[in-house]
């Protein structure tokens, strides 16, 4: 299989743990963290069973344009591979327009979604897998019966209630995200010690810092001294950076960014 990096770590570690050969397609800042299609074509062959993407991307916030998504589908189609798209951050677009899914472009596409991110209901532990390929759905159902049997009734009820009112919830969350994304962008532009690619979607950003300290050590010291929690870039195999989430109240975000600035300017 071929998997993008950075992404949710289980996308490449679980296949590797069961013996699959995992080829990593590294996303680069200079390419706005979008897949290099020439490199992707080089990496796939007749033995490729699956290509895995993360759209919108965690942690960078990049969003694959529709034309590029179609090209990725064509590459998968050329070797008859599945195209799995982790779409848990999908639905909150800049302008409120529809965000295309892998299911819109490929008959062997598999979409993974969740209540955790765009709906801000992580505590429900509910999600879904969608595909136009009926064989995939049957295999998933068999696996679900083996390891899940049933979900919590209350979780199911609350998730159903949220989905029935998804337009109102997404609109509320969009307003929070867009306002905070502007705060984050302003801070990056005014803080010479950091740099990033402005996220196009999602609720996270990968921010590089100019300080000679590993990201894990930085995050540990930051929470101990300033009470600010970031995810080390090393968790995504992207050293020298931190993942900043911005899907909460604006006052807390601004205070956290200001404290990070203080930390970076300390000797």
C-alpha cells in the first residue's frame, strides 16, 4: 500500500503490523502539503492494493482540490487499487460549499468519517465507513460483527440527533473555526519565530518553530511552564514543528499563542 505522511499514524502502522509493505508518500511544505502525483505514480505497481490519503489532512490542514483528487483516483484505477480517504475533518469548508468525497470520484473509493472532529462530539466514539463497492461493505460488516457487535445505545441516539441537525451544527462550528483560523494566521504572520502553510480546511495546523529543541521536549516544557498543550511534530514524524488545534474559544487560543511566543523568546 501507499500512504501519505504526515497523517493519522494508524494508517501506516496497522498495515505494517500485519505484514503489508507500506510505501510512504511524504507531503512537503513547498508543495502546500499536497501529494506529488509524479511520485505517487512511481510508487504504485501491480502489487499495490490500496492508496491511503487524509483529506483534509491532519495535522497540516491541507485540502486536496477536486481535480487532483480525480487524478489520484485515476492512479488507483490504473492498478485496480482501493483508495481509502480519511475524511474525519471533512464538511467545514471556507465558504460553506460542498466538499467532495473520494466516493464522488472513484468506484473503489472508501471514505472514513466520524462524529469526533467536524461535529465536535468526540466523546460519542461513533463513526462510519462508506463505499460504492458492495464487497467492501460486506467485508466491513463481517469485521464489525467480529470485534464490535453493538455500539452504546445512548451514543447512537445522540449521534443520530446530531446528524439530523447537521446543518446547524456544522454552521456553528464553521464560524468558530474560521474566526480562530484568522487569529492563528495573524499570529504566525506577526511572529518571526514561526512559519507554516495556512490550513485550507480542518481544525489543525502544523507550525514550525525556530528554537533548537526537539518537539517532544518543547511540548513537555511548554505545558509544564506555560500550561499550553500542543502535539509534538515528532508524533507525525515531522520534527521541528508542533500541531496546533484551534477548534475552541478564541480567548483561550489567543492566550495560548501569546504564551507560546513568550516561550520561544526565552533564553
